[in-house]
């Protein structure tokens, strides 16, 4: 019940920001999610003995997400700055130990995972003209959410063969197929309602690709949690876990959609 209540409370304001708020408001929302996500990432690393340079990680996350907004430093330069500053901080700490390499890696990986990946969703939102960017974000969310729903119900009803038992024991091959089918249907419906210029073929291929990447993102986050011996990234959202638990599929699918928009010429900076 807490899962349903949380969804009912969070979904309306999220849709309102996507549909009606200006792009800078969407950027601010992404920044909030990014900071919460990178904090969870650093917390996951603590049980296995890694101590991130948190301040650097937080600043890098903010700038990586903002790098997709026009007029701000691009992601490549922010990433180079991150590498340089983390290297200098590691030298400045002056405490060589077995965990030092892990501390450095966690500090770099956190902003790239929770910041850069979600930053691409800001890039999707900025796809012009104005309403088109909003619709592309809704397209992505529809594909991912319907895929999750299809995988859950098909997996419960027909699931027999485990998909990745050592990483996520509840996922099944049948659930995966049901989720992919639901994602393709959602992509076709969303393209018809929101993006009529998108051909049915492209919509179906996007639905398939984004769905599979979403599953990979889910499994990746599960792998991180299992390696640290934690169940949820946090308890921020009752019944849902943390930001990483809710956005794990988006982290892997949003960059692919952003790349598609750029390579097909649909993205307008």
C-alpha cells in the first residue's frame, strides 16, 4: 500500500513539471535527483570500505547535469576537471592504503552514474521545439514504466526461468519478454499520441532498445547493492526505496534516447 500511496503523491507533480514548467525547472528537478542519487551511491560504497571525496562528488554531479543546459560548460570539460580535482585531492589526503584506488574510483563513478546519465535526460527535455522535448521525456517514461509493469505481471503469472539469479532472483526470462512487449506497445502508442513524426518502425526499435537498456540498468544497480550487502539504496520513498532504485532504468535508457535524437538530427541545442 505504501508503494501505491508514494506513487500517487509523486507522479502528479512530476508530470506537472514535465508538461507545464519551463526547462530550467526541469533542470532543477534533475539536480535534486542527481544529488540524492550520488549521495546514495556514496552510502552504498561505505559498507565495503570506500570513502568518497564527497564535496567534490556533489559539485561534479551538479555541473555534469547542468552541462546539458545551453551556455554552460560541456560535459567533457566537467569530466576532465573531475578527474584532475579528484587526483589532486587523493594526493592531498596523503594516506596511501589499499582502499585509496577504490576511494578515487567511487568519487569519479558516482557523479558519472548519478549525474551524467541523468543529465542526458535534461538534454532530451531540451530537444526543440519546446513541446517536443516534453513529449520525448514522456515517451521515455512511458516505455520504461510500462515495461516495468509488463515485466512484473507477466513474471508473476508465467515466470519460470530465472534471468539473473545471482543478481536479481525475482527477474525471469518470461518477465523480460513481457516487459519488452509492453514497452514496444507503449512506444507505438506514445509516438501516435505525442510524436506523430516518429515512424512506427523507429518507435518500435526505440521501445525495444530502451526497454532492454532499462533492464540492464536495473540489473546494474542490483549488482551494486548486492556487492555492498544492502537491500535498497535508501528508504527515501516508502515502498520504492531510494532515487537510485527508481531511476536505475532511466540511467541506462536516457543516454541512448539522447544519442538517437542527436544522431537523427532531432536534437536542437
